[in-house]
C-alpha cells in the first residue's frame, strides 16, 4: 500500500483499499490510523479536513471523529466511522479491511 515514511506526523493521506476510500492519519505519537475516508454526516472527504490531536475534523461542517475508535465526538455527525487495523511490516503499510465486507 505504501511506506511508513510516506506519512509524516500530522499528515492525512487518502488511499483506496478493495474499492473502499480510506483516510490514513499519523498522530503526534507516531501511530498510524486508518478509517473510512468519508464523513458519515454528508459524505465529505475527510482527507481534506484537519487532524487535531487524535481527532479528524471534517472540512464541511466541523464534525469530529476519534481516529483510534471512530467515535463521532462533535456534531453534526452522530454515526461513527469504521476504523481498520494498520499493519507495519518491513517499512510498508497495510490496512486490513476484511472485517468490514
């Protein structure tokens, strides 16, 4: 999918896995998180938003989601985004979407 070094701390990256748009985010602790790339409120691309701590803020209406759990933490979104396990192997990034058919 990509290399760990391709994603700087604080950065967001749009990727597609098995036809599913995802957003990758690297938080200040160096952890890489993968979650649905579209806001559950109005399907806006979350990679156009801002990473604030462990939350992604949607650029359209300011909804926020915890990138670790997917929980909607700020209205107007109420439905969480799915989060996916990120596997780092030999400097490469892999996202497991198998549990979300």
